[in-house]
C-alpha cells in the first residue's frame, strides 16, 4: 500500500518483508512448520497419505507445501500465476486445475493473501470430511459466513477445540479450523512461529531502526528493501549464535 506513495513520503521506509531472510526464514520455513504443527495439534489426525491442496505458492505457500510433503502427505498446489505454478511443478508438486484439486483434497490450506479463495460456491466440489484451514494473514481467504449461510448447510457445530463442522444436506461434513483465522496463531493452543525465526525478524527490525536513527538511510530511502549489509550482518550473527556454538558442543 505504501509503494504508490513512495515519492510523497519523504521519510525512510525499509520493507522488512522484502528481506530474503524474512522471506525464507519466517515466511517459508517458520510458517510452513507452524501451520503443519497446528493442523496436527488441532485435528489429532495423521498426514501420511492424505491428499493436501495448498492454494498459493509464494514464500509461505512454498513452506506449507514442503512441510506437508515432509510429513508424507500427497501435496498439490493451486496457483494463478503461471510462473509460480511452474516453480511448484519443478519443485515436484502436482499442479492440477482448481476444481480437480478441490475434489481430491482431504485437506485444503489457503495461503494466498487474497480474499474469497475458497467460497460457498465450492461446496459441491468438496469431499466428505475435508479439513479447511487458512494460513494467510487475514481471515478472509475462506468465506466462512457465506458458507455458514449457504442453503446446502444443514447444521453447524463445534466438534472439537478449534474445529467447526458444517454438515451438508447430502450428509457430507466440512471441517473448518479456527473459524478461518490464521491457523498457527489461533485455536486452543496457538503456536506461532519458532523463536529462532522471530529472533531473525526482530533483529532485522532493530538494525533497520538503528540505520534510520544513525542517518545511514534517509528520506530518499522511501519504501525500499532492507540494505544488503543489514541482511548480511543479521545472517552472520545468527550463524554465530545458533550454529557455531552447537558445532563447538
């Protein structure tokens, strides 16, 4: 939202989310890991052999897909961007069309950052006992209210901590986790991302604030990536604290 205003701001704005460290450490690895673990904690179901469809193949989607595959799930990716879809294919994931992916899925994970990814119009496609969960930042990717209001829904009940079950008129059951909120930050046992990934994110923020305070960056640095020197310093510090000490042990 700030990018169109870059020429009008006249103050330093460093975009942490564009840092490669933030992208691969937190968005990919940490979100992927915590989404998988939240699914396991809330449902108490295995992932082995389950067909998992991941909507979105940005950094977070890449991490979610990789984590479920590492847990022996059969993962497919639905992605509207053909370049990202190609990357998912080359990474070894099936990339079926949207309808086919939904029909086969035992678990559907939305992680696109967009609204109305899975809607009431998709109820006809979903199989019995499918689990829906959102790992996107806002609770808008699954249209929960519209699904609940659908004429196809015969009943709605809380069937477990963090689990809402919609029973359809034809008997199928749709399991929704954490009411469509970001699954790793919601529910009965909110997990969040790992301490190490948060350390990296906060270190980036602190070093960027220091750069602003010391005048290393100025008003002309409006809506720009984190300086490479900060990424390198944070990465080196992390390796020194978390990796070298373990080698010495």
